[in-house]
C-alpha cells in the first residue's frame, strides 16, 4: 500500500503512544462485533438446519432470537466493524510507513470480506421474519466471509510482530504458517466464548421474564449455548501456551507475564461463572460473566499491543528522529550542530557506569557487545530504558534527544570495541 505510506506523516513518541491506545480500542471493537456477527450467524444457521430435522418450534425461536441479539441495529456493523478496521489501516500506515510489511494489505482484504459478510448476514437476519422463505445460504456465505475476515485480521496483527517472516513466503502462504494458525484458532475460541456469554445474557435478560416460565425453551437455549462456550473456554489456555511458545524470548517480559496472569485469572473466574449458570440461569451472574470475559479480552489486547511495540522499537526510534528533523525544518532550526558524545556521556551516563567494572549499573564492556551491529536497538534502549538484570536498579531515562542518543550509542560501541581490541 505505497499510496497509504505516501500520505503518512513523521510521528513522535507521544503520537505513537496515542496511536497505540487508539489501535487497542479499534481492535477491541472490531473483535467484539465480528465475533458476535460470525458466531451468532453460525449458531443460528445450525439451529435453522435442525428445524427441518426435528420440527421443534424452539429451535426456530432460538435461531431467530440469536440473530436479533447479535445484529440488533443496522448501523452497528458500520460503527463497530467497518470504521474500526479502516482506522486500523490508517494507524498501521502511520506506524509502518518506512517498513516493508503486508499488514495494511491483509487489513484491506479483511475489510472487503467484512463488508461482504455483513451484507449477507444482515440479509439472512431479515429473511428470518418469514422462516420458510429465509435465505439460509446468505447466512452460510456471510459467516464464511466473516471467518476469512478474522483470519486476515489476525494475519495482519501477527505480521506486525514477525515482520521479516512475510519476506520469506507468499502472502497466501503466510496465512498457513503455524504462528498465524495458532493465533487464529485462539482468536476463534475467545470470540466464541464471548459470544456465548453475550447470548446467554441477551436471551435471559432482565426485560424479558416470559422465558423464565418456558422451561423447555430455557433448557434448550442454556444447554446449546453454554455447552459450546464452556468447551471452547477450556481450550483457550492450551492455545495461549502454544502462542507463548512461538514468541521470541525478547518479547517475554515481566509485563507480558503480568497481563498473561491477569487474563488467566479473569478466564478462570469465567469458568466458575459458566458453571453457576449451567446449574441455574441467573441474570446477574450472566452480567458478571460478560464483565470477566471483557477484562480477559482487554488483557489479551494489551499483551498484543505491548508485543507489537516491543518488536518495532527501532522503527519507532527512526520515525521519531524523522519527526524531530521535520519539526526542526518547519521551525528553521535544522542547521547542523556538533554533538559531543563524550561530554554527554560524562554528564548523563558516567555517574552510574564505568567501562571495565560495575558501579551503580553494569560495566559497559559486558553489556554493550550484544548491541554490535544492532545500533538502533541500543539507541532505543538509551531513549526508553527497561530493567534487564535484577541485580541492578532500573536505569532512569537520561532524557536525550534522538541525535544525542545516536551519538552516545556510537561512542559506546566504538569505545567498547577499542577496549576489546586492546585486550587481545
């Protein structure tokens, strides 16, 4: 999508952080609504097929009611599915304007499949008013389109972390890589569980007390929805572990495990609430279940956002440098200045670091060699330090500008290389 990259502007770290929060919100909205539309249609379609076999009016009733719950308004598809994915395309175009990646392409195709799927599932929903004349194949094709939309969406998110992987395979081949398939199945399981919780609350909501007296319908609806949702929830931890095993060690930070632990806690609370609902339908418990699963989805989204930003730190440093250059040119301050890296080091770094032995922080001769041929990573660390070794206190942010951080990084790499050569 070169034309999108040409429209992109340089971004500062503050802008990148803001785009990250917007991205999280858009992902949350898109996943929620796409989940409801996909699995609501699949479950309704399944029940519709069962009507012709069993002739049970309860299946007909439940099939229609599921679609009324998940697609309650014609404008929701635009507000919670189409607009979020268009926004994601724009955000990723800003974040990856200098990267050779297929993220935007996957999202554009995901948008196309979403539009086709939404048109068809809305057509299927409207046709259920006359059950005998319902457009059953609109529901089938629409759900298949939404299925591919989510597949392409998760491929885009995965590619934003494993950027180099698409350069060694075709765009279609990448969809069938193990990391994409594992994350896609995980997303399908999460979306099915959340849809099941939402349908449980919607069918037995506070405004409708008639269903409480219809024991046969209640039992059919409860067993059908809760059995599927609870079974899917039981598989989620397995695929979370598989997803974690696919991640490079550098992304498995303390923050990653914190969000992972919180997410699993919310998921296990959901297990308990599913069990209570299976024993007896209770509207308050159903509301708590939705809250627990939404919190689980948020922690999952935060974890993915953190991984995306960790994988692209060097790219974001480059964007911020371009932004500073662009801003300086606008202000007329783009005249070249001489930066004395040794002086900056003496003031900002030397109070805590020595080259040959530890002071407050570790000796440079031990830690800097891992950044040889990885200057951008060192610049990123200097500008946004994180705790690496528990034996030392966390490094405070030295507050250097991009060009200053680059100069200090070059100075450190040169000096450490000289020390290594002198010891030979």
